[in-house]
C-alpha cells in the first residue's frame, strides 16, 4: 500500500502552516491547548483549548503568542478568538488544588479537561510542550507551540486574558500584594509584599517562597516547589460581556471550573461546573 509523502512543516512558513497541513491530511477540526500561571506563586492556573475554523475565518487578526502581545493587543485578539472559534473552553484550577495535588498533575488534567470539553470535539490535538493523552484523538506536543500553531496561540490568549482579569479582580480584595501589576508571579515587589504581609488565601502554600514567608524567612523570588498541602476549592467564573469575575466557593472540587465549551455560538457568560473526573476515552 502506498503511503502519503511525509509532510515537512517549517517554523518560518507562518503561524497557520501546521493547521493547514493537518487540514490537507483530512483532520478538519484541529484543537490547540495552552495554559497560563504555571510560574506564578499566587492565583489559579488557567488552561484553555480552541478549535479555529479552516480558511479565512480561522485567521485571527493580530494573533501571536500571548506573551509577545501587549495587554491591549491581547484583549483585541481575545475578542476575535471568541468571535471566530468553532469551539473553545477554559478551565480554572484554584491555588488550593495545586497545593493538594501538585502543579504538573493539575496542569495535565486541566489541559485534558479543556480539550475534552470542546464541542464539536477536535479530530487532532496540538499542545504546547506537554503531551496530553486521554483525548481519544491523535495528538502532538509542539515545542514553543504558541509561536508556531494558531490554535495553540489562540488558547494561550484565552488563558492569559482570563487569568489576568482574575488577578486584577483579586487585587481589589488583596490590594497590599498589587496582584494587578505582577499577576501573582515571583517579582521583587511581590516578594517584598510577601515578606511584609505574609501570604493570603490565594497564594500557593506549597511553594518554597510562600512557605518562607509563613516562617518569617527571606523570600527568594525564584524559589518554589510543589507539595501536598491544602484543601481544593471550587468557585464560579463569569465571562459575561467580556468581564471576568471569579468567586471562590465553599465546596470541594477536584479540578476547578470549565466554561464556554460551545465556541462562537455559545454565550460568553455560560458557566459549566466541572468538578468530576475526566473519562479517559482511549481505553
């Protein structure tokens, strides 16, 4: 049996080349997933997944890796992604879940959950850096995927904007930490606030710099380590009219909250509780 020639995808060919190559091979819906907040010591981890339609409609003006965009450009790209996406979803993992279960495990499970929630689901999955199994379709982990894949870049924009808006909202509750400025990452100003005020309920209590602040020790801006401390909480996320608010709840959850899994036809304010295990559809 003759096999099709091997496809060669070059980085310099542009952000949409990988998806177009997969479309030509018969994969009509390519889903990308990415996360924001892995390196922070406060606030939630946010993952997102996006399926962009083929053709011109799937070309998002100004789309790039969210870390390379200005806040204003990210907001514009965010609105464009929501308007154009065939499907999208966002999952929020509270800081307490990260303490209880570990960062890497929470990250992989949240990426999987975001991908499984896509409706219609993808025929092929692209992820940024980490391979994610259990989606039931072929998948590829792409090094620096948010710079070479449009659907991963779109997911990175959703995750980053949602998380930044959550952290800006938490700034109103905890102004002494200036979350609106550093978004919970380990900057010198954040470390000084930790030293002066100690951690708040939104800090990741298993991270070494937060533990040091609790113990009254010098806070290292680069030091953090995953552990198994804390109780997971759930909450509510609201994306109505482009405004994000996240209210921690009193219940116990196992993986945060998923929203907006219906693409452009789903109201942005749709909230779906997602506190159960994700079924591994490959078995």
